[in-house]
């Protein structure tokens, strides 16, 4: 099931269940998850380090590199959902509130 048919709640439950089945909860403090998130974000950046913007966009056309980046993005998302579970933060609510705040902070250019 793709993005159009999967809820964030379903994904959060998958993350919660995966960790619970492995008894990882004691290790999943917000601090540890945030640190792991930073590490995974760095792994996501590594294949694009030192290349130009157009070369980074070209990754989408290389199936092997695209697959690898998809795995890294999934690792980041997994940890982000895990952090939401750990802190009991509703990601959709937080995201919507931040978009509204950003719209005020960064209005569209005049005439757009």
C-alpha cells in the first residue's frame, strides 16, 4: 500500500510493534532516538556530498542509487515516527501548525 492509502497512524503502529516485539523500548528514549535520527540523516546526505544540485537530482534516474536513498529515507522516517511515539507528539498536528507558521514567516512573493 502506497502513500495514498496508508495513514501515519498505521505507520506509527508498525514502528511501535516492531520495537515492542524486540523489547527495544528501554533503549528508545527521546535522546537516543534523536541521536539516531541525526546519524541516519547524515547517511542520507553522504551519497550527495560534494556533488552539484543537478547531479543530486539525477539520482532519481539511477535505480540502484534511488533504491539506496529510499532505504535511507525510510530509516529517517522510521526514527521520526518512533520519536513521535516516544514523545506522544501527533505528527500531523505538528506539521500543520508548522506549515501555518511558515506561511506567515515566508509569504509568497508579490504577484505569485
